[in-house]
């Protein structure tokens, strides 16, 4: 049967977590913990505090922890222990054995002698550097270390100060990057006459659309612009027609059947605009599904606007269709 020490565990009625702990008691615990934290702050230098004082602070923290029943106070306790551990580690690193500090070179030399690498300490510095000439008995130091450790011996590689070959830095010659003039290409130059030619082409097509509308008279919008054989040219026809509507030379109305009808009209004069006559424009959505639906509904078999040859635009020394 397991027995517990009541002095350590406290009374059976005590709880490790008590949210209803007395507020005054919690404030007192926090006040004492903050005082400890200030005495063991991270900015404190190891030489400013003695080891006995660190032990007293740990004992005081243990006594306070017996009253801790909430996470806030437990966090303060962990902060104090962390500070004490940090200062203790710094003091351990600065600890001196005997009258002098720990000499790493002396330890390595004595370890090499113990393993049979050198039987005597040489006075010549060149003989001290010649460690790898004789075979060292690593099993000897291994058996001595096993007596002080319970760790299971395993196969490992050791790379330490006893036998290290200095790595020579390889010089890498980098080939100089030379640019070939043959791979250099100049961007294509677009001249002003190329842009002017494209604008003239648009103007000619707008005039052509106006002439066809003038001959046909009032007509259904889709029957006029839809080319049943070419969706792209149907979009272009709507584009050219939009210039006529923008300038007030073409009007669009919905007849009694609900069909969109377009026809030529006189552009409003300055006096008409002063009297309140206004031109209205709309944004029309025309995709391929609408194009197919218009062909089916209005039974369009032939385009009223003649098929135009594919446009070819010259940019620099090349032509684009």
C-alpha cells in the first residue's frame, strides 16, 4: 500500500486548483513571487549573487508554491525557477577547479597519453601536433567511461580535436559570361503611319456600314449586324455601328413586337442639344451563345454587311492578321 507524506502533499481536502481562492491570499503570493523575480532577473550578473543565495531563493519559491492554486501564480513560479537556472548555469560555466580554470588543451594532451597516443609530453610544438602517427586505444577510455555512465554503448562517429584534417578550400574558376550579339533582338518599332492606317481602316468600315443601313432602311438590329458564318465579324459590325449611334446618326427603338429596330436619323444640332435633346448609349452584351440564338430565332442565313477579308496589320517589318 502506498503512503503519502502529509507534510508534502498537504491535507486530503486541499485541491491543486482552486478558482475560488481568497483574493487577498493570491495578491500576497504574487507580490512575493514578483519580489523573487526581481532578485533573480535576467539582467543580474552571476558574480553579483552567491550560490547560497540561489539555494535560499529556491527554498523560498518552494514554500510559496505550496499555496499556489491558480495558473497565474504557477507562471510566476516557473519564471523564478527559469531565472535561477540561468544564473546557476552561468556560474557553473565560470567555475574554476582548483587554482586555475579548466584547460582544454591540457585535457586533450592527457587523454591522448592515456590512450597510448604519446607516452610523454613533448616540449616541441611540432611533436604536439603530430597526434595521428600512433594508433590510439579508444576501447581503453571507453571502458573507463562505462563505469561512470549507464548509457548503452552504440556505434557512432567521433569528430573532435584529436584527429582533424584541415579542409583545403578548393578554388573554383568561374567562366566569364559573355553575351552574344547574335542573340540580341531589338523590339519592333511601331511608326505613326502604322497607327494612322489602322484608324483609316475603322473609318472606312463605319462609312460602309452607314451606306448599307441607308439602303436597307429601318431593320432589326440582329438581322443587320449578325454574320451567320463569322462570329468575330458580327462583333466587329456591332463595333462599327456603335460609332453611328454615338454621333447621333443612328437611332435604336423597340417596336410593338418587342424587336430592336435601328435606322438612320439626323444628328442633333447645337440648338437641339440646347433645347434638351440628349443622346443615350447602352452597353450591349454579345457572346457566342447570343450569336447562335439570334441566328436561330431570326432565321439569318446571309449577312447584310458583306464578309470582309481578314485584316492584315503591319507592325515594323512583319504583318499580322
